């Protein structure tokens, strides 16, 4: 009779919860024992009508809400306080599943529209269900497919970034057959070590295993994870045949399946490597990673993908994805300084991978060389689709024969590289400041000579376009060459005030664009003819200012924000001026990025012309403040280099 | 320091350690903290009748409210073997069979367990004085002292809520209004349970309590003291 008492003590409570859970999808698919233990972990809460339960972007979810009785509305509020109603949810509906699954704060505001009772299911328990119960993953993920629009939410919040309807449609339009990579397989009798060597040689995370007698017959798969868990961690002999650690039989999907369905299958089964089958044959493997990449939002994944490329043309589509990644960063609220850094990192990796592959294709260069990045690339301040500004510097040849050999090699090398860069979406430089121009593909001594001449005999006309050379940095190859050149340059400049005078004067030639606002007010009803060239009028004064002072004081940095910081650290400019200038500069960068992003999304070539009509009052005021900082910069330069 | 329950003289001289601990817990009870900081045990007892002298408790059901949420993992439900088992007429009403009662432990066993369960929580009940009357009578007899847990009556709260809604803060009660658990549940559109099991009644009361408490809180009553004031006639 003691059993009766034990039941009595422990089993009664959840009856309320059990009958509730039994009545709603997908909990009705769970067995009695699971339900019982779930019920014991539930709590019940009550929210009077008009209670805000979740706040978008803010509330961290500690549990899933299941509405027992009552109702809520889901809505978004944009920066202007404008409310968009997204949904009403009533009895049996859930709240917060998406945020829990994605591990983010709430993506919607939730407020009760009636007195509402909810069952609360702890987050960990819900995640456990998603992982272990196929019906759960399927149910919650399937309903997300209709509203996978989390990025659309972002757009509403950051209304400056235009809405895009097909953001996630990749998942729904691309078939796995289009994504699948070359089939990599080993024979089942191969040793674990051979298989691992094969994987690292081809930089793949998994290998299919085929039958010893029949190469067409796939019997299993091994992954990086298997090597870690079943071999290294378990101390297994590397000479064992690979079939001892493989998983088999391999789960397959048809090549014509949509990526979205495949992703669902992966999430539902927890199997992240699936063999792709076409006409009864296995043609390769698709991984969750491949599909995630398709969404193109994660800089990390893009980076990894760039590094893994074995063919230069494979880099083309990856480079085209950079705006997509950057777009994600902007809508997540990253600051311009970080964004341009990210663009630089991604571009650098494209370049590095491409030139590495090109060296493999053409054979090693006859002399050490360094691919130089100039101008905005040199300053790590590119936005989208900036022109190419590059050059090659190579070690001084020992003799005439070597000189000839170097010229031939680097000419051909540059030709190919520039072509590939164009294919990646970096347009040619109209001024031909590129490595294909023989003038800008030279040995170290010639480069030193170029700079000596610019510094010693400054011709204002020539300086105007030569300034971008002063912002060079090593992009790929022997960076010691670039450093040598930088040291030489700084030594040359020391005390050459005439050169710096010209640079300073050149900077101050740009008029402060305050009239921009005046005209805007005057021409209220007319056509806005005076658009602001935010690069030339707004940003350049900061770039010039930082460059002049950096050169004057021998600061090696090329990035404008980094130069300003170094100037402040060296006490060459006041801390207060530094913070005002950095802020003003970064703010304008942000404006420019958002402007260009919108153009890209509208299918227009990005430019630097900002229409005042596109700006809010707040933005106009901030821009105006930024322009007044330019006045102060000119003041500093004017005192340093007065016109006598 | 075990008290020998079988030695009648010792009961009154020194109460059971549970009672002493219970007293200490509430000796400096502070009513001015925010509501969410208290824990509440919503309970219901089933009785063989309403006569304090003759009738007995035959089951106790209770559920814990922490952080203003009903915690379904912390519940209490026991049947109790009455001393006078032959005279138990409650079987039909309470859906407890005589066999169940015969198999159940005596109150001497269940009561200490309940006190442990309620520990430092407030006791909430629908007409809580009735339940507490029976519990305290048993506690005095078995443990040599009464419970010090403050009580909250959901009937008083409902009366207070009605006054707030109608705006008649000092007016006489309208006698036609019912305060039965069933009618209040209907009136406030609360989720309903099949009734007449002490545990389910406790759950039903917990819903009512949570409803009223949060309504009060939304209306600006933030501490326990505020709630007591609202319930005062």
C-alpha cells in the first residue's frame, strides 16, 4: 500500500498541465511519461490585460509561453514609434519559441489583449524537446518558414535599410544539387590515417566511404567529428580501417530537394551530413554548413569559405556576397569603424586566396614581392565596390637578366590578378593606379625614388593624385618590402615642410559644405539640385587632416581613425579634438554605408551623393555638427601652415 | 531533543521543534516587501464535516506560488486516515473511497510533512480561517502549538477587488453576490477544473489568488501590506 502513497505525493500535481499539454500541438505527440515529467517542470503565470510580456530586442527568454487562456498581440515598433501589428495569438498558441531556438532576445513585442494565463516551460527543457523529438523540430521550424522574416523585422526596426522581400528565398529556390561539392570518397578498407590525410588535402570536413569491391556503392560516411571522438579522444589506432569508425548507411536526399527542406531534415534528425543522390547515384555530400553559407549573413562562414576555395573562379561569387554580410552587420547595429574593418578583412582574404592560387598556377615569382593596397583600401576604409587601387613592389633585381624575368612575370601576374578582381566585382581604377600599369609595378629602389621626388619637389598638380600612394599598406606577399618603403618615406618627410604645406593647403581647398543645409531650406519645394558629395566634402577633410599630421609626426598607421588615435596618444592633437573628429568621421561613414547599401539593394550603382530629402531632421543636425568639426581641423592646419 | 509524542505530559510543556522553528520563522515577519518576494502555499482541506469538535481532516491539497507563479513541481496532496473512520460520510462528496482512507497515513504523519512543505510561506485559502482552524486544532493536539504562518483569504481579496471595481469603498456588501469558488471562477473567466478533490480545489484557488494578486498589483498595490489593506472591510 505504500505505492499508493508515493503516487499520491508525486503524481497528482501535473494533471492540470498534462490535460492542457495533451490538447495542444505538438505536445499531443508525446508519450505519457514524457508529458508527466514535462508537467512537473511547468509553472503557471497570469498576465492581466494590457501587460507587456516581451519587449523586442530586449527580453531574454527563460521559458516558452503556452497560452492556456486569453490572448496576446504581437507587434513591432520602429524608431519613430510607429507600430506594426504582426499577429494575434490565442489559446494553445506559443510565444517565444523562435527566440529560444535562435538564442536571441525576443524578436517581437508581446502584450496581452485579454486577461491571460500561460504555462511556462523552461527554456532548456524546450530546447531538449526540439533536439530529441522530431515532431517538435518539425512543428516549430515549419511554422517559422512562413515567417522566417527575422531579417525583415530588423528592416522595420532600422527603417533606413530598405526592405527586401527575397532575402531568405535562397533557401526556397536553390536545390541541393546546385550546391553539392565534388564527390570525395575513400574505400572502406583504407586506414583512418589515409582518410584523414585525404580530408585535409582537400580541405573537406567529411568523406564518403565506398564498398571495397564496388566503388559506386556508398556504405558510410566519416566526419571531422568522428575523427575527434572515435579516434583521437578514444585513442584508436590510426591504422584501423576507416569502416570501423564510419557511420552507415548514409542518409540521402534527392538532388532536386529544396535547400530549405534539407535544412529541416538536418535539424529534425540531427544529422548534418547528407549524401545527395541523383538518378540513383550518390553525387556528393551536402552539409548544414553549406546551406548556412547560402544565407550569406555570417562573416565567419564567408571567411571560412574563402579560405577553403581551391579555384579562383570560386572566389567570384563569394566576393559578391560581401555586401550581404555587411548588410547584416549594419542592421545589427555595428559601427562604421567596425564595418569598414570587416570589409577590409574580407577583401584581404579574397586577395590573399586569389594570389596564393595564382602563384600556384603561374609558378613561384622570381623575386619576393608585395602587393600594395592604396587609397581607401590602404586605409581600410572601403565601402562597397570601391575602385581598385593597387601596385606591386618587388625586391631589387641583382642583374639585368633577373630584372627582365621579374618584369615579365609580374606583368603577367598583375594582368591575371586584375582580371580576377574585376570578376569579383572590384571595378578598374579610372586613373589606372593598378599593378597592370608598368609605372606602378616596380622594384623597391624605384618606389623609393618616386616618393623622394614627390616629397622633395612637390608639384601641387601631381600631388593631387599622388596622395593615395601615401596611404599604402601591404596586401599580400613580403610585407617587409612595404615596411622598408614606409620607413624610408618617413625619414624623407622629416623636416620637409614645403611638402606638408602643400598637402595641408590641398586639404583646406575643400569648402565646408554648410551651404548644403542653407540651400536645402531655401529650395524646400524645388528640386534638390545640390546633393552632398559625402566623400569629397564630408569625409575627405578628415582623411587629409589625419594624413598630413601622420606624415608630419611619422605615424605609420594608414587608417584615418587609427591615425587620429595615434595623434592623440602622441599628444599632437588634443583629446577633445580627437574624440570630436573620430565621432564626426564615423558618423558620416555610417551615413555613406547606409546610403550605398540602399543603392545596391535598389539595383543602382553605389555613389557618394546624398540627397537631403533622404535625411531625417536628426540626421541633418548630426551631419551639420560633423561639418563644424571640419572648421576646427582647418583651424589647426591653418595655424601650422599659415599662408604668408 | 526529541519530544516523545506518546508521553502526554511533554506536549504542552514544550512544543514540537517544528512548531518552534515555525514560530521563529515568522517572529519578525515583514509585510512591506514586494509581493514577488514572498512564497505562498495555496491550500485546501477536505473535512468530514464543519464541526470543529467532532469532524476531522481527511485530505490536504496544496500548491506553491513562488515569484508570483504557480510552481507545478512543488505540490502537496495527501489523504489522511481519520480516527473515527466508521463515521466518515464524506466518501461520495469527496470521491474518496473508504478503502483509500483506510490505507492512508494518520494526521500525525501528514501534518508535520505539511508544515515542512509550507515552511516560510504564507497560507492562502478560500475561507482560509476554516482550514486553519482545523489545522491548528490538530497541530495543538499533535505538536503542542499552532502554526504562525500568516493567512490570506481569497474571499476577502475578492470582496476587496469588487469594492475597487465598483468604487464603493465603504459601502455595504450586496448580499446577492456569491463568493463561492465556483462562482468567482466563472465571474472572472478563470480556467476551470473538475472540482472536489482537495488538490484541485487548491489549484482552482491558486488561479483565483494569482488573478486577484496580479490585478491588485497592476492597480498599484505592490506589497503584502497593501493587499491586506485592500481585503480589510
